[in-house]
């Protein structure tokens, strides 16, 4: 029977809050029983009439199920019209109501559930509760306004008040409300379950199919739709080869790479036994039994001979529960059981696609102990949070892991937010709904791009309910490559115009078609004319045609953003209707004259290394591969036949020994792994990666200023570029080590190298560098961190050390400096003039004595190599042919060419480490490094990449000029030349420091050796050296002695040790900088009057404060700098505050910010 109506007043929000405070209703114990919400609250479903807002409500995967069901039911016209028509009306009608109610409630696409799992339930206030209640009322007028049949559809699924008898029965919910979610009222309907209309649609669509005896057919099409959903994740050239089909599953094989296969098992709910219940249960035992047979190693060999295999089981079911578990089969390949929409969320965080799935599945298979999970996304969330591993603690391996239900919301929301995939109605004949997703994952949320599967190519900018489409018309021309960038540019400036000018188009939908005239001008930089209109505007049926002319190309070649300003003017005038007399001020507001933003032209004559069409994707590794290596290293260190170390803390020299043992084991592992590969193919792969990493690093550096201008310093796009810079730098260094190692080894293997093979080699290389660097920290007494074998079995390093903190801080600050320097552009600090021509000419004798050739000889040989090479592929050529071509084209002798080639080529040797420290990849400034010798001799062939040669002359010159070569120089001529060159560099740097101080209001004098007749000397008459910059600040009566040091960045423990030695400890023959400068400062304090007179300042000497500073050209890593008796300030940080002068120029602060010296 129905509940009796007592005409009682509604319960107030405060009364509900009081009820929720009861332990048995809203207490901690009760909340622990709650199922956390694990989906985006509001999503969209595309269907006839446009995309509609819908919520997943009480169900799991409701929206994705609905999308798949709609595709299964309506992709082809297989249903009879007497079923298809009412089914279409059901879906469209209820989606319309869902969209109407959610919008009225103030909810939008992408809304997420508020609060967090197992926290007290939030109860809205009375006003908000009334707003939400009103939103759920749909009047007859609302329904009739949409269509004549909609009220009939809604009424079909409505109940009268009191009609629902025996509510909830023995359950805490009543499934009948999903079946009939509307309550009839006198002039309309109340939507009882506004967030669950998707469940209603799903139930009745399945009911229609059951009543017509079409469930099995729908089940087959459901399986095909789930397959297509997965297939959209694969690369466009991937091929799914069907190998078997039965009532339980359809099976396919596709390649991950040349050594690994993906075995796809589409085992979706067949639907044939679906009953009348809303939820129900799907029996998976037959599937699991068959799966156990299929993954058995002997059966597996019948359908795949790959070295490694991943079984992926897709288990989509529309609302029915099921039990899924990986069968326990010995020696089986890893199995990943998942729904297709969960795979979408996982794939989004795996740039390596199917290979990333394989590594995740391998991590699951290797996870110690037993586990319990209700969702693969809950497991994946834990995996990502632990740096793509299941290494959850330094404690002993777990025996049981329970994954928290609801944790999968994290990766699902990340996918939802960063893609925001949804449908839009394309402005073409037929008004098809096309799928779009965000162009920028976290920035510019109004800009979307069409998916590759769409026939409509372009972007759409969403401005509330208005949409501006941007598409391309090739007009019969071939694709030039600039078109995607141009589409991005137009879409970006549409957004900027709308936001900054607050103007809007006159119509809700506008289409801007981009066309390129004078296509040759886009491919021949420097030939375009500046005359005429940059963008010619014409009308189209749905908006405008923008023709980008030769004049636009010419303006684009200028250093500023004038070309983009022309585009902005056209947009403001035509799309946004800004009056002509207001255009100039509007353009200045939206796009002030300055550096370029979205469009950057690379002149191939000036930047030939920017050509990258045939380069592979730059690879930086995968955290799971690194985790596997760390586990294996720990096992070897603990093994009696390996390191033989016991679990526990190591002391003294044992810490260095275990790190060195780890490094040597990794070298042994590298030797074994590398030996399996064919040397030619491996070298080609590694050199190609070096080229790609070099290109990515330069491209990101070029893009950073424009992205900074577009999205701001704190944007996600800029942060990603900075983080990618760090990852590429680490991978680049490890890759160079691999090239050096393979070049030195006589390999006899036959295997080709795949991406996963490369990741494994790259991880070893990175760990060699990392562990050896830590050993050097201990060796040079720079740190005394703890080293142990952890309970988990891994090698543990305690990183709570000042020097390690300083290096981490330097790395973090380096990213900030990169962003700042990109923002400054050409306004950055100039630390001194350098006469390159003079340097090259004066180096001739020293170069001949040291190397047997000159820098011009090196330049000519490099030029000849670049003549031979192509910028976007690796070059291989017989050495004799290389010599002949350079001799012929560069008018050099074969002896000179061979002499240079010998000095820049890596060759085989008896053993990689046979040359001692010069082989150590964790050290810089090595003669046998790839960065110094970018050619590799493989048999009688030379192999090299364009970019490594392109920058080689600069590298060699910098190695000399920086002084890094001085310690390795063999001849007195070179040592003397470097000393002289370094002196000039320091003089130039001192001039830059003096100029900066003058800009801060100080009076300066350079290279002060004496004051009057008094030389700067100690009490015994020994010279203390000159004061690089003597500076005075009359307003504060401050006299400052500046020591200017043009330091190179210390990048390794050895270099840090050398840095500390120069500054603080000195050598047997040379006092440290800090001691000498302290004595100069003491001397200056005794001669203040002379100093003031020398500077032309009248003053009373005793009233002046005398200080000293050391100014360095680069921020120093060494932590002792922070406790130095004399402040050590990087040039870039030099300001009044650090000089103690800020109080003269700024208001006093109650709590002055303490600036960190780096």
C-alpha cells in the first residue's frame, strides 16, 4: 500500500542535518558503508537534436553504457520501424528533459561531485533547496513547446501521487522509480530522479528489444560498438585481426610492436538472458572458464608467437553486475580485464598506448601478495600515485592489498577535464553531430578541436551558448603543414577577442573558413611581399572566408606580432561587429604590439635543425620500466650470488661500496642486454632519438615564450613545457651514454630494437648515472646521506642532505628561470660582449698545437658533413666517401679532413671502461663523450645526426672559452690561450656587473689595483689581487668591493667539488676566493677615504659602511654558498635588496621576504 498523506510540512534542511548527525544515519561507521561516487556528475550524450546533458546518477558507467547502446541500436537500420521510432522518441524525449532540468539546476557539462568520500553529507540551505526543487518541475507548456509527442512520452513513464504501493519493499531504494521517474501534477510533471534518467532510457531501450525478441541481435551489436570504442584508441594504422568468434566472445590480435602482441577479447554482456529487472546479474563463469584455457602458455602459442603478450578483456555490460577475476594459470601472460570506458581513462595517461597498458598489466601481475579490487581504475589510480608502480612502501612486501573503492574517480576526472569530449552540431548540410575535445588540456577551456574520425576538420570556440567554428579550405592545393597552426591561431584569437573585448557575434553559430593564397610564399621564407591586405575577408553561407595572403606571410616574418594584429583586426570587425573607429583601440587591447604568440616561423636557412618531418617521436622513458629495474637491482644486491648485502643500514665506506657495486651490476646488465641487438639498427635508433630529443628541446624552448604570452606564467601549458624540458634533458643525457657505450662495443646480436627495449636500456643508463653521481657525492665528502637495504628489498637513499636539497632547489629554480627568461625575451641580462672572430683567429696556434687543426678547419668539416646530411633523418655513409665529398666541396686536403674526423668520431675499443674516468657518463667534459664526438664509426661507415654536428663548433669553442678544457689540455700553448681567453671573459663580465650596479644608482670603478699610491696588499706586502668592481652608494654611505666570477654551472659532484675548492678551500698554490676577497675588504676598510676620492665622492670615511660581495655569472648549486661569510649573488639576482640598499628606495616592511640564494 502507499504511504498515507498526513499533509505534514516538508522537513527543513536543519532537521535533515540533525538527523545526519545520528551515528546510525550519518555517523562515521555508516559513512564507511557508502559507495563513493566515481564518475563525472554531469556529462553529455549526442543524439538527434543535439548534445544533451545527462548524469550517471546512481549507476556506474551509465553514460558510457548509454552512448554504446545508442550506437548499437541506431548505427545501422536493423530494427523494425515500429520499434525504432518509439525507441528514438524515448531517448530524445528523456534526454531533452534531462538537459532541461540539469541546466535549470545550474549544472553544466563536466560538473563534478562535491565533497569527498566518507565525509558528512552536505545539505543545501532552504533557498538553494527550493531552486533545485523548482528545477525538477517540467510544465506541459515546456513539453509542448519542444514537440507534440514529448508529453505523451513523459506521461507514459509517469505515476500518479499515491500510485506507488509498498515503497522500497525490503530494499533501501525502489527500482520502480527508475522505470517511472515522473510524478503527474495538475499542469505538468515532477522529475523524481533527475540524475537517473539515463538509467530509465537504458532500461526501456533494453525492454523494447526484449519485447521484440531482438536482445541477442542487440547483444551482438553491443559487442561491436564496444569494440569500436576500443579501436578508436588505437593508432590509425593499427589492424585488428579477428581470430575467433563464439557466443561468449570475439577475439582479435594486433601488434604492440615487432616483439609484442595484444590479444583483444571482447567478452561483453550477450544480453540474451536479460530479464525485467533494472540491474540484474551477468553470469561470467563460461567466459572465465574459456579465458583460463586461452591464456594457458601452450594454447597461447597457437595464436601468437610474440615474445610478450597482453590479454585485454573488454567486459562492458549495460547495468548488470558481474564477477570478473584473472584465472590463476601458471606462466600465463598478463591479463587486463576492463570496461572500454575505463580503458579510455587509462589510455589518456599512457602516451605509449598499448605498450603502457602492457606495463600496467605487468605491474599488476608482479604485485606481491593477494589483492581485492572492485574496479581496474581504482588500481590504476594507486599505480599512478606511486609513479606508475605498486611500490607502496619502503616496508616489507605486502601480503594483501585492498584498493579503495572510488579512487578511480581521479583518473576518470583527469580524462574528463583534460579532454571534455562532447558532441557539437556541425555547420554543414544535414547538421551532423561531431565529436570534439579540448585543444589545451587545462588552459583556454573554450577552444576545442574535432576528433580525427570526423569528416569535419577544424576547431570550435564555445562562448556560452554561441559557437564559432574554424575550418580549412585547401582549394585544390596540397597540404603544406602550416594549416593546423593557422587553425590554432585563428581559434586562439577568436577566444581572446571575445574575452578581452567582451564582444559577441551577432548569431549563435558562425563559421570561419581559412584559405591560403600564394601557397609558395609559405614554403619560401624571405620571399613574401609586405604590400596589400594581410587577410582578405569574403562572405560564406555560414559566416566568413579568411584568405591569408602573401602580405600576411611577409608580416609573419617580422620580429613582432604585426601579422597577428592584422588577423585580430579582421576578426573584431567582421566576426564581432566592432565599428571601424573603435578597431585600433580594440586591437591594442586584445593584441598589444609585441612578440609573437601563436604563430612562429622557422626560417630553414637560419634554423635548418627545425626540420623534423621524418624524425621519430622523442622518447623519455616509462616509470614502470624504471620500477622493474629497481626491484631487480634490489634482488641482486641481496642475493648471495650477487651483492650479498643484508637488509639494514650501511655505514662508512660500505655506503660507497654498495653504490659502486650497484653501478657495476648495472654495467653488467647493460652489457648483456645490448649484446642481443644488431649494432647497426641499434645505433640508428639511438642516434635518431638523439636527434629527436635535440629537436624537441629546441622546439620547446622556442614555443615557451609564445605559450607564456598566450596562457601566462602559471598556466598548465607552461608548466608542462618546463617539466618536459627536465624530462628531455635527463633522457638526452642517458641516450648519449647509450650511444657512447654501443659505439665502443663489438656487438654480434641480431635483434631489432623496439620502444620497450629502448626504455629498458634507457632506464639502466639513467640509473648508472644516478647511482654513480650519489657515490661521487660521498667520495668528494659533499654529503653524508644514509644508504641502506630497505625492508622492501630495494636500495634506499636518504636524500635529506643540504647538497641534495640545493641541487633539487636549483632544478626547480632553473624551470622558473626558464619561464622568466622566456618572458624577458631580448630584454634579458647581457653578461658581456664576446668577439667571436677575434677568439677564433687568436686560437689558431693553440688549436694546431693541441689538436693538429684549427677551429676554421673544424667549421669547414662540419659544414661538409651538413652538406651530406638531411636534417630529419640519420646519415650513414662510408668514411672514405665522406672524406672525398668534403675534400671536393670544401677545398681541403684529405689529411686535414681525416684529422678533424678522427677528433670528432667515437670508435670501438677493447672494453667500454678501458679508458678509465673518460668513459664515466656521470662526468662532464670528457674527450670520449658523444656531445664532443658526434660521429660514430660502425665498420667502415660513419653514422651521425644533423643537429649534433650543427652545434659542434659552438660546443668546442665553448669548451675552450669556459675553461673546462684547461685541466685536460696537453700543450702549454693551449693552457696559455685558455688562461688569456678566460681573463677577457672575466673582464667583460666585470663590466656587465659594473653596468648593472650603475643602473641601481651606484658609482663604480673597474679593476682597482691600487688607491692613490697604495697597492692592495697584505701587511707583508704580498699583492692581494685587484678589486674587480669598486662601487659606492652615496645615499646609504655604502662602499662595496665586488669580486666578479664568470663561473660555469656546476653540474656534477666533481664540478661542485671544484667550485667549492675555488671559492672556499683553495689549493696548495692558490688561496681560495673567499679568503683573498676578505683580505681585500679588510684593506679597503683601512683606506675608505682614498676609495671615495678615487670614485670622485666627497665624504667622511669613518661614517661609511664597507661590505663585499661575490657576483657569479650563474647561480651556484653548492649549499656552502648559503653560509658564506661573504654574500655570493648570481648576476640575475643582483638588486638593491641583496646589497642591503633597499631601505633607501622602498618603504620598510614589517616582515621582509627572505630571498633564497641558489
